C-alpha cells in the first residue's frame, strides 16, 4: 500500500471513531440561539418579581405609617411651641359623674393645671401602666409647694361597666387622693362623642374581641389642660421622652399661671 493510501485510511478511521465523553459534553453544551432567548426571558421575569416585591414592601410601610398617624389623634395636628402648645385649643362644655357620685364639668378645670387620661378598669393592655404613671405623677405634684394648683383626671372608656362604685374601688386600689385625683364616668355615647371627640379631640374608642377578655382600643395620650380649660399638649406618657416632656411642660405652665388674688 502506498503512503498516500495509508494516510487516507488512518484519516477515515479517526472520522469514524466515537466521540470521547468530554467532546460530547462540549458539543451538547454549546450555546444556541433558543437558549439565549430563554435566559433573557428568565432575567426579565426575575426583575419583574423584584419590582413587585419592592412595591409590596413600600405599600405595607406606607399603610403602617398611616395607621400610626391616625392613632395619634387629631390633637397631634395642632401647632407646638416646643412641645407646649402656644395657642391652647378650647374645650367644649361637658358634664360627667365623678366616683363620689358628684357632678364634674369642664368648669372644674378653671384655676388649676390638669392632666387627663382615658383608661378602663378591666383593661389588660397599657391602662395599668398609665395608671401607675399617674400614681407617680400624683406623688410628684403632691411634693410641690403649689400642689393645690394641680389635679389629675381619669375618664373611663368603658362607662357601662365602670360605674362610680367600680371606679371608687379602682381608685382606692391605686392610692388615688380624692382631693387631687378624680375618676369620671357617664353615658357611653355622650362620653365618646362629646367628651372624647369634641372636648379632647381624641379618637373615639372601638371594641374588639380579644382571645381571652373584652378589650377597647383607645388613646394612650396624657392630655395637659391649663387653668382656662385650654388643651396645651398631648403626650406619650408611657415613653421616656413623652414623660419627660410632660413633666417639663407642667413646670413651664405652672410658671405662667396667674397668681390668685
């Protein structure tokens, strides 16, 4: 056989030999036009998914922020000079029943600086902490030389249950001085619509079903009222900063209070 024929025979053998596994894998993995289009579509879908998730997170954040702002009540929309309102909001006329059975009207705010809160005796939420803070405030004010110029007022948001007798027991349990710390109740609709919504400009409470006990959603604000019945501020008294602001503003307001003849 000639050299030429020998070379052709070897070439034909190599062409007819099966591909090695590495060569087969490389051939199968070679990119094609259809694969490129599939990868591009996948990337587009991933981007759309991230955009959708970002929109959901943003919407949730805005909804939570809106609920927080609504829960603050109308009072927080008033102008402040520092934390103390420079232009006190006037209070509408109202009358409620004190735990002693006597009548308490808005005129009882005259000639005194008052701190008002709204709780209910069956509360298992933040009411106990609010009442404890109120007890601390009673001790702070009682130690002042001008203690008679201050009063604390607690108004129930569960008037159907919190009768004067129930409020009396609650007040005694928390060491409330009857001369300086008053507890009020009244007709539910009147208390919600006239006293809370109109007089104090706070959200009207709403009942909801808890897992174990009846609960009422209501404001946790401490309301500072001046000697003319003007609302001077709303405070998150359970927070350190809000508590500090309240104590500072009581001092500032007392310094401005006219001296009785």
